[in-house]
């Protein structure tokens, strides 16, 4: 995290259903999601800025996690 000069804090999200609670608890200024989720989290715009970033073709977080778990 220290290498990200524009990031004050990062927290672990354990449940998509609790996203609004996390935003409130950590007083988040911005929620950043991949654009494959576009529109799905607009209900939180009253709590913070919601930003959808373009996805990178060929990169899958799900696949990366599966690979990492092989070595864990």
C-alpha cells in the first residue's frame, strides 16, 4: 500500500452484500470496480464516488486467486 501515493487505506472485503457497510465503516471516498460491474453499485453514489474502470482483456482475478491458492 505504501507504494500507492493516492491511497490512504485499503481494507479486506469479505462480502459483496456488506459493501455499503464497509463504505460507511471506513469512511471511503471512492468505490472502484471493474466496468463488468457497471451500474451494479450505483446505489452507493449517495455514500461515496463510484468509479468503474475498464477491464484488461485476458486478466481474471478469479483465475489469479485460483493460481495463488495452488501455492498456498
